[in-house]
């Protein structure tokens, strides 16, 4: 079964890392971290 892929969007890097670790521990695949919506859309368009 494929893992659910998640792009974390959070402007506080420490919070973003904590969210990423927590989600990865329960089986989600973290595909990236973006600090704002523009960066998130750029990452999404670049890789998907």
C-alpha cells in the first residue's frame, strides 16, 4: 500500500520539523516543508 504524501506548510521551522517528525513516526511520507503558500505551490508544481 502506498504511503500518504504530505507537504508541510508552516512558517516556524521548529514547528514544521516537529510536525514532520510526528507524521513520519505514524507512517506518512513527508515530501517537503514550505514556509508559505507560494513556496508550497512552487514545490508542488515542480515535483508533481
